[in-house]
C-alpha cells in the first residue's frame, strides 16, 4: 500500500509540473462550454440586407421598417438600381436583397396584389433558406395586419430566387469546409506530431548536431506535408466536381494557389506548436483545441458567424480557416477573381508570414 501511495504522489508531481497539460485539462471544459453554448445555434440574427425601393411610398417604407424591426435583419444600404445587386453580393457582406417594384403601394392597396422579390446569397444554402423563411414570415405578418385594417383582400406576392446555388445543395458548403478541415488536420496536426516525435525520441538532437541548419531541418520536415496536402486538395476538388457537381466558376490556378497558401499557414502553425511542446500527446491536444475546434465552429463552416456574440465574431477574425473558406466559396461559387478576394488573401498571407517567422525563431531558441 505504501508503494502505491508513493507512486500516486509521484504521478501527481508530474502532472503539476507540466503547466501546459494543466492548462489543457482545466481550459478545455471552459472553452467547450463557451463554444458550444454560444456558437452552436440555428438562429440567424442581425443579417445585413440591402433594399432596392423603387416605389418609395408609405407601404414600402412600412414594410422595410417591419423587416428591420424584427431583429433578424439590418439594412446595410439602399440600392439605386438593379445594376448594384450583383456587386453587393460579390462583396460578401449583404446576404439578402429586398426588391420593391414601382407602384408597390398602389398595387398593394388598389390592385390587391403587390409583387416583391427576395434575392438571397445561397452559397450557404442552409442560411439562405433560413433567411428566406424569416423574411416570408415577416411579410406575411405585415400582410395580415394590413388586411385587418382595410376591407380589401390585399395580397403580397413574393418571388424568391437563390443566387449562386439555385438547387440549394448543401454539398456546395461542405466541400469548402471539408477541404479546410482536412488541410488543417494534415498540415498542422501531423506536422506538429511528427516534429514532436523526433524530440520525444531524442533523434532531434542528432539532427541538430549534424551540419544541417535548423531552417533546413524544418523545411525537410514540412515539404512532404506540403506535397501531401496539395494532393489531398486536388482529390477533394476532383471528387466535388465529378461526384457532387461542385462548380469551379473562378480561376482554377488561383484556387490552387490559395490552397497552397493555406497549407503554408497550417504548416507554420504546426511548426509553432511543435516548438512549444515536448510530447506528442500535448501537441495533439493543442492542435485539436487550438486549431480543429475553431476551424469547425468559428470559421462559418457549420454555423453562421452573424448569429454569434460579438466577442466570438471578433475572435473568428484570427482563425485562418475563416478567410480560406471565404476565398473558396467566392472563387468556386461566385466566380470571383483576385480583385474580389485580395483582402482575405492578404490577411491569410500576413498570418502565414507571421506564424512562419515566429515558429522558426521559437524553434531555434529552444533547440539550437
């Protein structure tokens, strides 16, 4: 019994000496509660919409005010003509455009039927369908209230059209998300575990006393994973195109270059994790908590960022997967070029450069 108690005390000493493991053990429940409590929701709120009000009468203004007063939508801008609709959608901020035709009030009150059009960005089909349902419910409620005030049987006819994904295929959202998740898994987690394994087995010291420089060692470790990640990206694109009919409306070369940039960002994160850890288990846990969970929950892959609290929306800006998914959807579904995706590309490139420099410096400091 005494030997057992001594062994238990020794194990406790090991646990309390490893501060990183303690941080994971106590930080994981907090992070999971915060993420699953706030991020996972089916509601969509404060979605930015644009309004093309060609009538500019009392009824059109009342309907616009009713839509914004619901809490689900926020008018981002008012459009001047139909030519402004496509540029607004390409910017990516506006998800719905409400088109009110001329003589909306006259047709509504005197003609008994008033046409109205809802244009929705369906690059995310689940969110697009939810937004259309919310808007239709608000319009129907407004119609019923107005019908109770007058004797005429008033009717608003709503014509909805899904842009970029008219068939509402969920695979159009899942292919970019799955590609992002797998590239992050292969590039970051496997790189961190591989380099940490060398340190854990004691072979990294043998490499460092060789004529090779630390930067050369890092490059030799990550280049195979770059090639592997690139092949995986090609495989996912081919399967999405040939099996699910996933379109690639933009430049394929630009898409592949963006994939390569994201692979470099993920690899730099893997190197940084390996330079901060000494065991494969710790590296794997940090990779899962610090990379995979944010990739799933805070990238817009599964849950819309607009429905999350403002602090989580701000924190999502430092998740590389968010910007990569934006780039993939813009190029594949919207046919965007470098002119449209330069901003997320620049942000992703800046992250890659920052993490590469930081990981190389940390690697030299700890091991050379």
